[in-house]
C-alpha cells in the first residue's frame, strides 16, 4: 500500500504565502508523477500543478505557485505566494505510482485546507 500525507495548510491573509508538503510512503517502486489538485466549495476538483516528465500549472496560479519534488524523500511541495481569496480550497496531493511490470495506480492524500481571507 501507498500513503500520501499532506501538511502545511492553514489560514493566511491575501498576499501571504504558504508551503504545502506531501510525503509518499509505503510500497513505492516508481513515481511517474505527482501533482496538486484543489477543490473549492461547490466546485469540481481542479489541477493546480503537476511535476513529472513535464511541469504543468493552472493558468490561475502561474507566476504565483511553484511545484517541486525531493525524489530522495518521495516528497512534493507546493510553494504558494501572493495568495488570493479565490485560492481558498481543500488541496489534495496526487501520485501516479507503481512499476512498469504491474502498472501504475492513482493515489490521493487526505486533503489540507487552505483559507485566504482578510
């Protein structure tokens, strides 16, 4: 089994910064890629950023958020700067993990709340 554990959410004022972390543990052979998604109330879950063979950012966070990985620690980070009220959401870590023989599976963290408000 694989577990993803997020940390770093919280409450900040507009313009502030937060750094989210997500550590993968368990039976890990290969991480194809990791990503951050978010889901605001009454909205669909959306991709925020992805780190793997290519790096992708949602248009709404380009220039403000940075995704990075520590492969030795199986950890992905999301540095969020210049936060806006519309960034308020539950942020979920995602990992595409497995191996080339058995295939890859999707794993999700439990989510961490990020609230931006004055």
